[in-house]
């Protein structure tokens, strides 16, 4: 649930909730403030399954990175809207399989950047970029410090697309199209976001998050809207695996915390760049 909108030069506003810090709280982290916790309590009244959803989404991120490293042998990753550091971050998962894997984290939440730099400064194969994830050109220029775009890259958009509105500043489809144009054949793109088939839930959560984050939010979408992102030219769905609740994407553990209610889910999957 990374924050797509903060200016990297901003002083941390502890009174306005941040989607990144709210996500941290839901995961049991400590990089959050009373405003974030209060916003989460409000969110949990509308969507009681949100804590389980966040935990399962984080587990999906770990699974999908392991799968990409093992089965696609990709050694380069760009994590858009990476959020606050936690256990088993992308570089830790990928480098556990191949220490030569290179990872670029993209975020512009000032707290994310501060903690990210402190955690990553000693790893030469990891870079954190203070960029808006819609600014594909800036990301490409910065990532080129350690990423070779002539070789396959894994572009990750995990639980961040709902932070992007449908407007002319860079809507989700345009962002995905711009990213895919950069990528060599054999690259992969991972896309998932919060969806609900209940219009009342979509409207309530979207409005709550818009107000709480000071407008730094997009909207909860439908499954069909996420499906449409996988029709971007050059993208092909992974053979044998469609789009689904990410809890059920190649599950490799019985420790999944099933949502007691399913008013919304995290929905998406993986596509290959042809």
C-alpha cells in the first residue's frame, strides 16, 4: 500500500496518515505514528479483513520474487512504491537465491527514504530512488546506475496501483505501458492492487483513504479493471496461472492467514514481456 504522492523534499508530516506507514502498522511494524494507527482503526471498521490482507500480500511479494529468481533466472528488480523496510525485503529474498541480484527501490515518502538509505547504504547491489513511481523516465535514468535494461528486469507494482488516480498525470495503464516499453524481452511485470466487487466498499474505502491521506490516493478498483492492465501490448500472462487473489498465487505454505471476510482482496498476478 505504498505512498505514490509524497514530495521527497517534504518534512515528515506526522499528523497526516501515510499509506506506507499504515501498511507498516498493519504488518506489525514500528515505523508509524498515532495518526496512521487511528486511520487504520477507521479502515478496519469498513474493511475488517485488512490486516490479514496486508500480511498475505507481503507473503505474495516474497513468493513472487523467489519464483522470478528461480524460474526466470532474472537478476534485476525494480520495486515501485516499495514502502518501509521490513523483514524479507525484495533484495533479501532475491540475493538469498543469487547474491549478484540487483534491486532498485522506488519511493518518495520521506520516512521511507530515510530508513531505506540507512538500511541499504552498505549493499552495492541495492539502490533507493527518491522518485514518483509514475515518472518512468526519471526511474529509468536513476536505475541505470545498477540496472542494464538490455537484460531482463522484473518490474514490481505490488499493492501500489490503488494509490494512482485515473487522471492525465499518469494513470495506472499509462504507467504500465511506459514501463513495459523500457523492458527487454524475457522481463516480467508483477501487478496487483486492492479490488472489491462491492461498489459500496469501493466508494467507502476510497473516500476514507482520500480524506485520511490528504488526497494521496487513487481508488479501489474492480477485478475487470485490473484484468485490463494485462492487455498492455507485449505483455503475456504466465502460462497456467491466471489473475487471482494473490493469497492463492502459487501458495507454498499452510500458514496463510485467511481473511475472515472478503469485502476486498488483493488481486493480480505476473506477466511476461515478449
